[in-house]
């Protein structure tokens, strides 16, 4: 391939890698992701639980096979705001939790402590 055909592929935006300097456009709500892949190889207990659930729910004489998609479609509407907040909390690593505490402390006490100063104060060092 010559350089002109490479430029055409990049400019059309249909194939190939995008250059870093290309500006990402905001995706309208209508064009959001519709397919999901769930990788559970590191969540052995969850995977076992899901497989057991699917085995139990498919132990029936009639009807089509129940899939993970069916379980997800049924379960997602039952999630409450409290559940979503728990999920958000579990997504934080240790340093993000400390940073959140620092931000809350600074906001509450109207201070501008650095992370080091905050840790010294909290640990009574």
C-alpha cells in the first residue's frame, strides 16, 4: 500500500488505527455500546455461582435455554441506587479512597491540606 491509500483509510475513519492527535467526537446516546463481553476468569466464585444458577434454571422440561443475558436483563432493573453506590465504592483503589477522605476533610473544614499533611494529622504522627 502506498501512503495515499493509508491516508484515505485514516481520513474516512472506517478502518485502521486512529492517530493520537485526532479529536474524539462525543458519541450521542443513540450510538452507545450495545454489546458487552463479561470476562469472569479471575472471579472464580462468581463464575461458579452463575454456572450453577444457569444449570438450575435450565433444569426444566419445556422452553428455550436460559442464557446469562436473560439473567442480566432480569436482574439489572432490580438494582437500587444503594446497590449502584456500593458498586461505585468497590471500584475505588486505596489511594482514591484516601484522596476522597482528604477532599471531604478540606471541604468540611474549609482547609487546603496536602495529602502528606492530611495523613500526618490523621495518623497522629
